């Protein structure tokens, strides 16, 4: 999400979007804003894309509030001139109230020369401070401010489990509990995760900071900046040495902070965590509309059946002796079950007891295979795009009846899910080979999120089809090493005719053509099941 400072931007911002369909909303909320702020010099603009990249924004110099109409839906959803319209658009109206709180109470600016990290913390503290003042002045606004919390948050606000991001999450959510916008019950899981990362002592010190910020006057910039410096000292950050806000480690996976935040957002939006995760993945990593889809060919259907048979044989490899109950002979008679069967027959019911026990050969129990395939979609890999698109469809259908879960993800300038796990697509999605390879880390983290590749107790494998020519070798290696140390096998398939980097903690194979790469993945999957 945009940092909280983007909700209160200096300057006049961009010119208002020409959206005549939304003019009635802009006019109605401009007439209404004095009720929320007590100010008569403000205008409100409601339009798609308004807000400068944030859901809503206040421009102090222009004395203008902008609200992105996306959070309303259609302009004819209700009449904004009626008092009851807010109940039909609670999130959008809550955004208006949130910006009204900034317009009324955020009357300070960071002095020139303030280190960016200090200014960022001060803006973070201002979020709950302004809402606390608004609620104290207009208690009924709490109802609407609660609706904005999920809009002003993003699952990416806690990408790693470090002190900075744990404190950031505390400032966004835990501080709003003390501002009496949300309740402690709402963020019970978030509090536990933040405490686990920061420790109770540090969290208490940070809480003292934001509670003191709630008492600062609306124009007291000095006090807010002093509290921001104190926040940095608590976290061990020296703004003189590190003036920029800390950035997440690209070589680290998301942890308990991200999970706790996702659980909170799911609960707040009224869906299960799994449904919320699916919605986020679809919106952020869904295939673009211009990617083409086609019917699978007869050769692809045949290949799926053959691979399914190979996986089935791998699961039944080397049968083991066992005994199974049976309702009829031959076998050893089990007296107690025989008596039960006779009693059932005498009672006139269908006998369910199995009086006989026979020896047989059964397949040994096998774990479910979790296989993620990452495909490089940069231009240098253009010859692999079509065959790997076909492979994604084949793997998904071959795994359907063999207790295996597969997913295929393309990575270029962004990570795109071609085949989601536990789905058998009806069409083959053809990926193009364009862009770079900057999204490899995102693709690995996405694969881990979909298939839990770091979770022990299951059979896991990651296959990467790429020349290994990545812009960030070191973070990529750390992600691979983390998977390797957790017990996830990593198979790297490199085109023999392309130069690239060879990563450690992988089984690297040079392949002459795309078909050989597909075969290598199938062989590795079969071997993993056979030796499980």
C-alpha cells in the first residue's frame, strides 16, 4: 500500500479527473464536508483513480480531498444527497471521514531536513492520532472509520518478520485500539505476532509513544517529530546513519506477521483466510486478459494420461505384505466379528462386520507430492514458453487422480499463476516470453504461499526452468537455500545453449530443448514418489 504519508500530500496534486458521472457525488460531499470538519474552505473530488494512488488523499495546500470512486462502485448505487446513502457505501464514506480527520487535525508538517525515516514514523503516528481526535469530537464517526482500516491496509505491509515491520504493523493496528477505532479482540492474532517479533518490553515502549502522540496538539510538529525520533531509538535505528526507512530483505520469506495480517483482513472482510488469499492472488498474480487460451490437443491429453499412469505406478511401487478384513473367506476367522455379523443378520439388518482377515499385497502409504514449476518468461527463453504452457496443463491433469498437487508460475517483470493448485484447467493458457526476470523472488515466495514448500512433513519439490540470468543473485540464492534447508528439493533446468548462473543447493541439469525439460520434471516427480 502507499505509505500513510500519501494520504496527506503536499502541493495541489494532479488536476481533478474529468468524471461527469461522479459530479453529483463530488458536489454532495463538498456540501457535507463542513459537517465533518467544521471547515468551509474544502472541496471534495470523487472520481475513478482519484487519491493520487491511495484510496483517498487530502491536499492541504489545495484544500481538497480526493476519494477514489472504485470504493463506491457505480455512481447510481445511491443518491449521495440523502443522509442514509452512507450506509450503502460505508467504506467510501469512511475514507471521506478519515481524510476529514486529517483536514481538521493534521495541521503540522515535518520541518525541512527531517530524515525520511523519522518523517515516515511521524506520519504513521499521525494516522491513529487524527482518527482519535475525530472520534473524540464526533463519536459516531468511529463506525465509519472502522470500515477504512481494511482499505488502508495491504497484505504487503508486513513482508518479513523484522522489528521495523512489526512496529509498523503495531502503529497501524494496535495504536487504533488505543484510539478506540477497533477493539483488542479484532487484532488478537496481530498482537501475538507483533509481540513474538518485538518482545513485550519493546512493544510497551512503542505503545507509550503512540499513546503520547494521541495527546499532542494538532499543530505541534516538534512533539510529533520528537516522538518519531524516540520510536527510532527504541528500534535501534540511527536516522543519521540510516536516513531512509528500512526495506524488507528480498531474500527472506514472509512469516507470522504477514499471516496474522492476512487473517485479520480476511476476518474483517467476512471471508475465510483461504478465500481471502485466493482473492489476493487472483488480483495480484492473475494472468492478463490479453494472454491467449486454447483447447488442449490430442497429444497433450495423451501425455497427461501417460504421466498419470507413471505417477500411479510410482505410488504403487514395491507392494508390501499386509492383512485386510473381508466379509467372505478365505482367511483367518475373527470370532468376535463373526458373532457380530450373525447378530446383525438375526436382527434383519445388513451385515457390516467383516469376520475374515486375509493376507494381501498392498501399496505402501505415500505422501502427497507438492510440485511447483517456475518458468522464466524473459525473451531469451521464448522457445520454452509454448512447451512449458502445455506442460502446466499436462501436470495439473496428471496429478488429479494421483494425490499430487501442482502449480505453474511464470516469472518475468511480474509473477503470474498459470495453473493454480488443485485445479484442472479446461484450456491451455499460453504464456508469452517478454520482459525481464526481476520477479523470480516473488515467484518463489508465491509458490511457497500456494504449496507451503517450507512446511515439513510433506513431499515437496520446486522445479525452475530458467537460464539463471537474474538481476539479484544473492537474494535468490538465500531463498533457494531456505527451501533446501527445510527439506524441499530444488531442480533447476538450464538451457544448454544459454549462459547463466548456477545456483547452489539445487540439482542443476542442462537441457538441450524444451521437451527435455518437461521430461526431466516428470522423471523427477516420479522418482520423488518412488523413493518417498
